[in-house]
């Protein structure tokens, strides 16, 4: 597998253009910590990418078998297989599995693109590293005269040493709604004022606190009603914060997924420890699930997002954080 590597004095990033332009590594050079999640079957997934035969061609199981962790782009579908504009879409959509073309690359920047088959959309991507920040700008172009509505989501999953120790989530969201199929929250599909929710046991959960290793939790739902579109995970022991910021006009939600050694069935079997905060154009489920991403005939839009890795102490002193 040949990766596309970018670096600064603060960051190292490894990208796989041949499958979804996955970001497979996001490493903070100060601490040496790769903040992204790696699946327990990462070596197998890499081998399949290098030509080994997969064990299944089921769209969901097949996607998961080749899932290495990291950061994906989900479009034009996020979640279970469904139809969009008559196109049968596989689990998590075409953009997350398609090969992207590399148009240009320097030490700090890369430009890629992909033209989707399932919907007539081209995505032109610019990735730029500036100090401790990776920024991505995706330009989506409707190549047809048909108005389109489809899902679009960034799927960065965090894990490894970054989730060891005392970890905490902060966000500009004011509400959290649990997914209708979640098993950890009382009254699945219920809405809660961030950061509190009610567990199935009746205990109050403070969703800012990520359970320590050895304390299992499964959680799925979405953050919404943002004052400002940002979220962060901080490891207090490492003095390291990963802060995500994005434009909320087309991505008004952020899916919140936690798999912390809790699910005892396929594919996790209590072997995975991951937290994902996923800016998205739609909710995870429910009668109101509909993407706000709508492209008119030949319309082009830009979707920016950034992740900054920095000292939690230094970050807490910034003026814009004090005002929040």
C-alpha cells in the first residue's frame, strides 16, 4: 500500500488515495501520539487493500472488513444501504471506498479529486497542513442538470493512546439526541440538553467524560443546536487536545459514536476502543432524517473542516475559548 504523506514540524499525516482518500494517521509530533483509531484487524484490512481476497461481499460486512480506522468521507450515503435518486448505495457510500486521483502534492499540501458514479458529483479536495492544523476543503460540483440531495459526512475516529487516561469532550453543541437503535440511553431517540443524558440504568451520564479503559460504553447519536460548530477531545494526562472546527451551513450536525469495549457481537467483540465526532449533513436516524446538502443543477459548494492538535493547557488560554 502506497500512502501519500504530508508533514510539518508539528504534524505527520498519511493518506490512502486508493481507498476513499482515507486519512490513516494523524500524529502529533510533540507527544508522538497518533490520535486516530486503528481497528483490531488493521493488518488484514491492509492485506485486502494489497490484493488479498476478502471474506465477504456483503456491503456492510465488506466495508467493515476493510475498515482500518482513521478518517473517512461518507458520501453520498452515510449508514446502512439505501437508495438515493434511484441509485442503490452501499454502506457508508461510494466516496469512502473509491480511488481518488492525486492532482498535486508538496510537503505540506495535496490536491485530489474523485467523480462519483452513483450520483453525478465531483469532489475536488485540498488538504493543507499549517503548523499543528490539518485543513480540508472539499469542493462539490453537481455535474448534471438534475437537482440532487445526498448525505455528506466526515468520519474521524479517535483511539489508541490518545484515549488512555483522563479524557474529556467539549463542544459548541447544546443538544444531543440518541440514535433510535442505541442501547445505552434510556428512551432511544430521546433528546437531551448537552452534556447530560440518562442511561438505561437510570443513572445520569455526563457525556463530556470519556470512560477510562476498563469501563465499557456504547453510544450513538448526534449533536445539534450549535452555538458554534466545533468539538474537541482532550487527554489531560498527555496535555493534548484534538479540536475539530467546520462550517455548519451544510453540516449542521455531528454524529457522536463511542465504542469503548462494549459491543460483544460482530464486528467489535469488545476489542475496540474508539470515539468519533462526525460533522454531518443529516441526523443518524428518525423521521426527521434528511440531508440539508442539496445541489441544484451544475451548482458548486465548498465544505471546509479542520483539526488542530495542540497543548490542552495552551489551548485553554486562547481568548475565543474563554468567551465560549
